[in-house]
């Protein structure tokens, strides 16, 4: 897990908010805040729209801010082993 520092000079398409924030690099490194919700990668992609122009992007990764979250996924090459982690963040 990577921890990034807040930047007060970030452009508007790179703002984040509490909860889940999905990110892609194909469209100007955009971040879309999605709040507190269930999000399934490659299934809920229609929610990933650039906050500035509405362009729909395919999510590549995600981040969390001021949230407790549970993240589940499979190890690459092993579709049988489901891994779930739960993390509490307090990065105010
Ligand atoms: Zn845009």
C-alpha cells in the first residue's frame, strides 16, 4: 500500500474526497471520488467519469482517504484464492 502526500496545487481532475477514489492514467491521470460504496473493478466502470469533462475512463487503481475499507481480490494466476483485507485510515 502506498501513502501519498496531499498537494494543494493539484488540478481539479486530481481532487479526492473521503472514502473511495478511483484513478486512471489514460486520461490525464484523473481521480474520481466515489465516496462510501461497494465498487467492483471492471464491473462498475460506468461510474468512472472525469469530474471535469465527464469522459468515461477505465479504472486502473484506487485510493482511500479518511475511511475504513475492505478490499477483496484474487492473486494473479490463482483464481481460487480470494484474499480480503480490512484497513482503517485516519489521514486527515
Ligand atoms: Zn476530463
